[in-house]
C-alpha cells in the first residue's frame, strides 16, 4: 500500500513539472495570451500548490502506513 501511495506522489510530481512548463510559457510569451496571461499564471500556480500539498499528504500517509511516521 505504501508503495502505491508513493507512486501516486511521484505521478503528482510529474504533473507539477508539466504545470511549471505552462507557467513558464505564460510568463515568457505573455503576448500570445493577452489579458488572460495573468489568470492563466495564477491558475497554474494554484494547481502547482495543490499538487504539492497532495504530494506532502501522500508521502506522510506512506510513512504512516510503513509505521515510520514523522
């Protein structure tokens, strides 16, 4: 079970990488997105933050399942 939870955390980490690429594109190519660039940046950052929270929760849960809690 702990392995499955860790794998889920790793998948979320990969998704963070994808959203960071989007965020970088919104920042470097603002002219393509016009007024929506700030909204897209904010949304991407919010998704990154939520994924990061989920990763932390998954890793804590995996530790708890293993019996090694913090």
